[in-house]
C-alpha cells in the first residue's frame, strides 16, 4: 500500500470528525506550548542573569569566609564564618603576595531601613570602598561625589544614594547635605547616583552605599567581612591571582591541606557555571511538569481513537474485505494518531512561541530592557518529536484493536 | 478441480455456553463462470456460508478449497491478497465510505493492491462506466440514490477484475426497479466471465441465476439448475 494513500486514509478519518479532532489535540497543544514557553523563558532568564554577571567583568573574583560549600553542614558553618578580617585584607592588598590584583573591596550588607523626616524606606545598604561603583560598573554620582579613603579611615557617617532612594525619600529640593537615619544613626548624603536600572545582580537605584568600615564597625559591630570583591588586572591573570590568594590566605591561617581551607574563592566563570546549573535544573523541573500534561493529552488521544475505532468498525470490515491486511489497518490508525499529535505539536509550538513573545514584552517592562526574546530551537524539535512519540505510544493500543477486528464481525456491526 | 469446492462444511458458533450450529455438513462444487444463487430463509446459514466462501470467516469443520487450497494453507497476507484480487464483495448495505466521491470509493481496493498508481484512475473509471455512473463519478456517495450506491459498490467489486463476485442480498435494501438494474448488471458481469455467488431470499431474484442452492437449517435442501433463468431488461440501465 503506498504511503500517499495511507495518509489519505488517515486524513479521511480525521476529516470526518473535524471538531472532535480539534478538541482531542488540545491537550497536546497545551502541553507542547507550555514546554516551549518554559524553555524560552528559561533561556531568556539565563541569558539575562549571565549578561548581568558578565557586566562585573571577566576579571571579577569574590572571596568568602568559610569553606567551599559542599553540603548542608558547610552552609551552616559559612553563616558563622569570620575568617576574613582586616589582617587578610591587608595581606591580599600587599603587591608581593598578590601581584595581579588591581582593586579590592570588602563588601558588607547592612539589613534595615532608612528614615528621613518620619518616612522610612527599605533600600539595600551596602558597605564598599569609595569609588567601587565607578570601577566595577562605570557609574558616577550625578550630584555630589564619592566618599574618600579618609572617610573610610575615619569611619565617616556619609552615604551615596541611588536615584530611586532619592525619589522615594526626597520630594524635591536639596538632597546633598541632608541627613538620613540608618539604625538610629545619622548619615550625611554626599552623592546621588544617576538612574541606571538593574546592573549585574544589583539594583543601584535602590542602594545606599556607605564606607565599608562604617558598615562593619559602626553599624554591624563585627570584626570580619562578609565578602571581599577583587578585580585582577586582566582575565588571563585570574587563575594565577586565585592561586596567589589561596597561598596567601593558607599561609596566614597556617593551613596545610586545601581541604582545610576556611575561605572560598569564586571567579566569574564559576558563577556562570553555577547559574547555568541552577537555571538548567529549574528548566528541566518545570518542563517535566509540563510533560505531564502531554501524558494527559496522550490519554485523550487514546480515548478518542478507541471511540473512532468502534465507530468505524464497518469501515474497517469493508477495508479488510476488499484486501486490506491487518498491518494496513494498524498503520492507518497509527498514522491517524500521529497526525493528530504532530498537528497538536505544531499548533502548540506556534502558540508557545506567541506566548513566549508576549511574556517577553511583559518581562521587559518588569526587569528592564535587557530581557531578550529567545526561541529555543531544540525545544521546537523536542516538542514535535515528543508529540509524535506520544501519538505513537497512545495510538498503538487503539490501532491494534482496529487491526484485530475480524472482517465478518466488523461488517455485521451495527 | 473446481474453482470452489466445499466438502461437508460445518460451522458452529460457540458463544461461551451455547453452541449454535449454522452449517451442518454442506458439500458442493462451483465451477469458474457459474452464476449460483444461494437461497434460504433467515437463519438457514446462507450468510455464514458466504462469509466462509469469501474468506471472511473460517469453518469449524469440513473442507473448503478455493483454487485447490484450503484457507489454512494460505497465510494471512495471502488471504488479504486473494480478497483483493480474486474476490469482489457486494453487500446489502453498500458499505461505501461516507464523504468520499464515487471515484475514490471505486479506487479503494486498488490502494491495497500492487497495481501501479498511474493505472488506478483509468481502471476505476472503466469500472464506473460499466455500471453506467460515469456522470456521477465526482459525486459524494451521500448524494446518490440507493440503486446508484449499489452500482458504485458493484463497480468497486469489479475494479480489480476478480474471478468471483460475492453478492450478499444486493437488492435487499432497494426498490424493485433499482433492484432490477442491479441484477441486470450482475448478470452482465456473469456473461463477461465472472463467477457470481448471490445470496438472496427472493425467488424472483434467485431465478436470474443459472443454479440455485437452497439451504435450510444449515443443510442443503436442493441444488438445481434454473431452466428458464430470466434476463433482466437492460433498458433499466441509463
């Protein structure tokens, strides 16, 4: 039997019940379109986060106290890790120890609100060196200026605020020189950053930047640093710099074996790997959930094909009487289910792409212009493949039922 | 040996507990080119006999030789091939595909054959011409009258030029005029050399055959040649 007529026979069956065929494929349509949507958003999200990590520069390295997190116990230990203090900072700043280091800053996050004349606001309060924002993100105050190394040495109560903080707290008028309260202590505003949106993992607009010494000793009352942020002089120098940091810190802490390290070092490339891992796991997880709807859709196909086989018993009997083999009938009904699911898959892909596009329009407004609309080509092929496979699997049983019908019984069927 | 030889054929339907005998030892020969009517009241086993002869069902006892071989000696694919090439079926209820044109319906047996696709159209049109429906070839079957539907079914049965045509009460659902048209077509096919096995319970229809086998309670009551088989007026075919 030639292929063209197998398809013709299968299409004949679908044509007879157009609206039913359409309803039958809905499950597949929904399943495939959600897979496409999830994979597209997953990819766009990943590329967004990655592009943000990349804005920190490929020469960015982060040092945290506590050992490399490998299990739950390590995570708890890290919360109380205090192995990075001023002594370590000084040692790393020493050009003899780490010759490739270009810049370094401690980084401390201070939880809490700020208040001004009775209004409160919840920004991200962060302690850094004077011009870290300028060095890392190339952002400079539009009003006022950065604090200085003297401010750091003297634990000055000065702050630089992001544009949103300014808009929320100060309706109009002078901002520079005004005093805001952080944890009941007064800070003088000496600079305002221009609106810059989401850069890297930070929203500078919602930030209050203060000298790291002030944050550490005056506000948090601790003697260690939560994080050190470093920049190598270029990307190629990163591996050597990491080695130098390790040697310096191990030397300082009297550590012999790398397993006993009480610090962890993360390069930008490590962060990228970690982010990729997280987004991939999330995408796989969500896709599996969507895949369940494909199984439901498949059962729907099987159900309707069984109805169709029963309804068309006489047609099957006739086809057998005029020379169709059981295999001919099997193939006809199998192709019918595969056409159904692949059709559903195709509609699902078109819908999925449309939904992804709409989602990208919405997300651009939420997270900013950096959200890209990415169509995942593998997702499209995967979608079509899975749809066809679902048709094959769930079509097999009804098709077998059809093929096994005795022609005489089938012709007598009322 | 004859084209069809039936020896002591038995068929018992086994429906769990109850056994219903439908054929109890039926024997006859049918030569190539014969026109045989199998008659009998309902329940006499005539449909069962036709199904066995048409390889649509198997007997539970006795032997049936078609072309010198029993059904057991053919593989399932060979049986499908025989139904396709050597047998044609005409049913009481037409069994045409709905929402499909006359031409497509008549082509249907060809798609299961090994005949080249380029020849299908010509063969189908020839068969449609033989039943006088060329002007209706692009009509959907639902647009046809009962008599026309049965003529399409006959065209479908003869498109592969089969040796035997099995007709199961072909006039049962038709008015007498349409029935006569159908019967005259069947007679014409017999004159062209096709073996015809006709099932009917109407004496008048049976008498257009050359031989009548009467069944009763699964046994042959009589097997006689028709001396004055009447020819149906060809004027009905238009």
